[in-house]
């Protein structure tokens, strides 16, 4: 009879996980610091009086991210993970410095476009998969996801303080500097990925794109980030309407994110040790459905909304750990980068769709319609996920 995995992570696995999570965190911190203050800054900038241009400047990064994730992922399969990550971070840093020096909104948009061209997410997650055994991969993905969540929470508090101290140009300069620091960390702290066996055959891109098991994961990340973005169209106004000023929203977000990590970590450990990834995966989707249904009913009350947000972050963070781990297990060994590229592209599409659909549904049909759509979408996701192939049960070595 097969026994659950009990062997601990090796020193190199822990080192790789911590270092790659820090690289993600350094890059994302710069991006997140921009979000809470950008709309305020843009209105004072030449050309920033046009709301459309503000939206373009914010969205340009995501658009080029979506275009470049797959090419970067495929390049990392052929050229190696580290060279592609370094190239992407250098391009991202160049875009940050261009935005810092921009004389008007149009140059600022150019800087954001260049930032987005440094699309390293697929290569980094593929490298994380290369450097960890399958029984510990979800833990490493959870490290990365948790770091991003903590960085996001920290940015909500730190962005207004930094903006007052160094201005938007200073924040963009800091963003570029953090990207360069991430390169140094990659070179010095991240072990080299093991080479692929010479006999491994590279599958055609179409085989990866249309693989049914991978397709379930891709649909899932699109649905997850569509829901998340749509929620941010609704939740801040709801909190304001409930009597919590915008400047104090971090008092809800930060405890909700931290509490969700406290719940998520033991669940991830249980799922890995007991080989229960699929049941936990399906339970997380069900939790997201229940949260969206709850938000259809709860339209005021700071604490009620805060509780639902915490439950949402539990499901969201679980998925941010589970889905990349499952993609890396299901993808062919010689096409992990390509599979991660497709996955990250559909994630970016979900973010874009969530903003557009959330705003359109809210304008024409109201709050309940947005959450009702999210319930329907996540129910479809649950039905598709029920047919996914469960990862093979691992034995201890």
C-alpha cells in the first residue's frame, strides 16, 4: 500500500523556493506600489487629464504581459530559464526608468508598455518546478503566492507614504532598482536548473495549447482572475458606503490577507502529505462560489464584507499555489515554459475581462449581476475541474 509523502524539503529546494519567491516579490512590489496612487498622480501630469489615457497607462502593462508570456516561456524551454529571466528583468527595469523620466502621459505609457515586455512569470514558475520535487512543488508555489499577497498588502500601506516622500518618479526609480536587485538574487542565490535528458522530445506548441488537462487549469486561472478583478470594481465602493474611508481600507484588506494565509498553509501541507490535491482543489472552487453567492446578499457592513474577503483570499491563495503546481506536473517535461506561458497569458486575459465585464454588468444590471455571473462562471469551472486527472499518489523515498 502506498504511503503519504513524509520526506522534508531539501536545503536546495528551500533555498530555491525562498529566492524565487523573493524575486517575484521584488518585482511585484514595484508594480503594486504604483496602483494605489497612480490615478491621483496622473491627473497632475501633462496629458493626464484624460481618463482614457489614465486607463491606457494602467492597462498597457497587462496588455504587453499577455503578448509576451508565451514567447518568454517557450524561449526558456530552449535557451534556459535564468538567461530569459535576466533579460526580462532588464527590460522591466528599463521600462521603469523610462516611466520615471517621462515628460508626459504618452512617454509614461511607453514606459508601462516596456515594463510589460519583461514578462518573466512563466519562466520563473517553470524554474521553480525544475528545482523542486513534485511532492513539494505546491509548497514552493504557495511561498511565491504568499509573498505576492504580502507584498500587495504592504503596498496598500506603503504607497501613500512613499508617494509623499519621493513622488511618482521616485517610485518608478525604486521599481527599476528592485528589478535589478532581483537579478542579483537570481544569480547568487538560485541554484541552476538540471538539464533535460538529451532524448526528451519537444512537443509541438499546438499539443500543449490544446491539451485537455492543461486547458482545465488555463480556464481556471482565467475564471479566478476575472472574479478577482471584477470584485475590485465593487468592493471599495461597498466599503466606502459602509462608512469606511478609502484611506482606511487597508484595515480590512491586511487582516483578511494575513488570516487567509493562516488558513491556507496547513491546508496546503495536508493536501501534499495526504495526496489530497484534487479534493482540496475542488473544495477551494466551491468556497469561491459560496463567497460570490454571499456577496450577492451582503451589500453593506464592514465586518461582514471583511469576513467574505478573508474567505475569498483563502480560496484565491489556494488556487494560486495549486494551479501552477498542477500545470508543472501535467505539462510535458520539455514544454513546461510554454505551458506556463499559456497559463500566464490566460491569467492576464482574465484580469482584463474582469475589469470590463465587471464594470459593464455593474452599470447595466447592478451589483448582484456581477456576483451572479461569477457564481455561474465558477460553477462551470467546478464542473470542468471535476473531470481533471488527479496527480499520482507519491510515496516517500
